[in-house]
């Protein structure tokens, strides 16, 4: 069979990648309407109610990650958005694509609030941007995350 017709093998996603992707999807759903933290909380409640079958397939670590991340983002929603706004140049927050905004919200939460290593978060975010965004999405989110990390290292965030 010709290589043109061979099925591409999908990369196997790690359990944490699956969990992080779910967090991204939940945030993406509310960012489409430029939501508030209350709307994110309501969306998460609906997600938990409507996705019981999927949630039952998750490990305790995956569910804990999703639950903790969404609740942490809810608690810090305005702060996270303000950090992103301060680190974009020649753009307004509203002009950022929904995919990129959602990815930046999740990544900023993980880097600034959870203090996860930037290398891990940037890599995961870039992979999600390649999967869900356009061809330039990963460069954009990577650049913003680099700006945020520089300010974090300087202690100005």
C-alpha cells in the first residue's frame, strides 16, 4: 500500500495530557462567550453532570487534576486574564483566538498559581496548540508564556 494511503498513527496521549486537554476544552467552551468565573463554574457543573460516563473512565489523579485546575482557574480567573493582557504586545485580549486564549489561561494558571515547571507546561501547551489551533498558534502561545516566565523570574508577577 502506498504511503499516501497509510493511516497516520496518532500519538498516544499520557493520562495527564488527557486531563489537561479536558481542562482546556472546558475553558474553551466558556471563553467563546468571554465568560466570567461564575459562568466557568456553571459550565464545569454542567460538564460534571453531562459527562459521568467519561469521568468514570478517568483515574483519580486525572479527575483530581481536572477538578483542581478548573476550581483554581475559577478562583484566579480575573488575575490570570490580567496577566495575559499585560504580556501581549500589539494585540488586545479580545483579538486573541479562543483556542489561544483558553490555552493561555490554563498554562498561566499552571505556571503562576501551581508553580509547575515552565518547560513541561510550554511543551504541553504547544502540543495542544498544534492540535487545536492554526499553524501559528503554538508560536503565539509559546511567546506569551516566555514573556510571563521572564516576569515571574524577575519577581514582577
